[in-house]
């Protein structure tokens, strides 16, 4: 059973964190990110190509069972979120770049997440026990 803390408290806390991060940003922060699109392209390439490739290598290296391997690939294909933006803020990173990456990657994930996950399901021959529709 879900507790009130996880169903009510956690979404409220995440909303407050996002509001606080949003209030700390200005339009100039996003203009700066727009003037240097190479950082966005490199980071997206790392998130969409390098991260799943490294995850696939680790899955093969440790010879994980198929369901665990597919779960790892699903996690590697998932976009970053609120906690990544919070850590970027706490460690004095480029929060505007992180928020931009989260937004773009969340849109791209509509296609990339099912694609990577379905490739993993097919590779590990788990079609009978796991499925993910496009």
C-alpha cells in the first residue's frame, strides 16, 4: 500500500524544489545556453548514445539475468529529472543547461526509451515475459 508520504508529500516536495530552481534562473541563463548549442548537443549525445552503450557493456560484462539487464537498459534510457537539476544547483553546476537538457531529453525519450528498451528485450530474448509498446 502506498503511504501518504510517497503519494502526497513527495510530489509536493518535488514541486517546491522545481519552483525554487526556476526562481533562481533568469532568461539570460537560457540565452547563454542558446548561444553555446555545442554543450547541449554533446550532453544529449552522451545521454542518448554513450550512457546506454556503457550500460549495455556493463550488463554483458557482469552477465546479468535478462530481466535485470532489461531493467538496467530501461534506466539508462530514461531522461534525467528534478533530482539531477537539484544536484546541479547544489554543486554549483550550470542549472540552466541541466534544465534545458532535461526538457529536450524528456521529449526525445518518447521515441528513444521504447526503442532502446525494445532492442534490449529483443537482444535478451525476453519477448515472452516482458513487453513495451511503442
